C-alpha cells in the first residue's frame, strides 16, 4: 500500500475526519506552530482562535497543504497527508480532501470568469464524467444563489454573493474538511449572519467538517462545537466552545474574552494585561 494511503493510527473515519498530531513549523528563530494537535469528527465544527501571530493561519495552511510542517502529521479520512505523492491524480485527490475559503473571495475567483463557468471548470477537472449542468444547479441552490447568478462575473456580485460562490466551488469537489480562514470578517454584520446560517445548514445536510480560523469570538461562539486557543504558536486551551467560554482556565483565554467590546470595556486595562502575560 502506498505511504500516503496508510491508515491513521489516531482514529478511523467513524471517529475523526481530520487528525492533526504534533505539528511544528519554524521560520528562522520564530516558532510559528509549536506541537499543535487536535481532531475533528465528521460534521464537526472546530474554531481556532488567537491574535495575529498566534499561529492559527499557519496551522490552517499546513492542513490544507499550502505550507509544509517541519514535524507532525495530518490525516484526513484516515489517510496521511504528510507524505508528498507524485502525479496529477494524487494532487487532485489530495485537493479534494480539504478545501479552503479565504477572507477575500476576489483573490481566488477569476475576474473574467462567470459563476457557472468557474464551477464547471472545477467539476470538469475533478469529475470529468459527471453531469456538470445538474451539479452546478445543485450547488447554486445549496448556497442560496440560484441560476440567476450563473452568468454573473465576480465584480457584478456583492461581497456576500462572491463568498457564496467561493463556498460553492469548494463544495463542488465534495471535501471532507472545509477550512474557513476569516471567511466572514470582511462582510457586513447582517451578511455575516446569512453566510454563517448557510454554513450551518450545509453542515446539517452533509458530513463535512469545518475548521474556522478567526479572531472573532462571536463567530466561534455561534458556529463551533469545540475551540482551541493559540498563543505564540502553541495551544494554551482547548475544549467544548460553551465550556471554554463559560469558564476559561488560561489567563490568555480570559484576556481574549475580556477584549470583546461591551459596556464598561476598558481597552487600556486590556492592553496592560496583555503586556503582562
């Protein structure tokens, strides 16, 4: 059996759709990711939170395959993503396992390509023998766009609509894991709610697992089952979201929660507390 097809020692498909074990990544003298481990069940939703420079985005990029870890393992559906296989078929299969939705969909959408053409291109690449027209209609309906948006170019769509297109294209390859890197951060609050409700509906309909990378604790509270808190590349706290938010144990987690603006909020006190950690 090829190395990339080895069974994960940390759990089978029935238990975990994603297993991350002992990830480490350094850039010079900086430990961007320092012994990070977590699991995600099918249909689960895990938030990774922390300030800029905490290592959350680098961790996500390693899971997706955009960065290589110095140490550690990533398993999806019980198969290792650590070893680099060769050949087009392997690259496509690897890409189908994990998809990523970025904060700005304009960076990943071709400005010259309409919505239907973009989805058709993705489907033709990964599933050349399927009925692409039927699948495109299904995807547009699934993300709440409908066929009216099929011919639109990215610049003709609103920010929320473009993010729906990005989500549809990610779902087109039927991934096991969808990584959402600040995916609603650039949207108005009302549009954020629409996209988060959409993602919740999709999670109910499928067994896809979500990995939310965000600094927005409100988003984490609303849409995740579990959360890990990162600081200086390491996990400082982890557990069910409701429990961590109700009774944070680590001083840094408490500081993050206290940093959310509310009546009586004192940013100067928060800044002093942050420097003291």
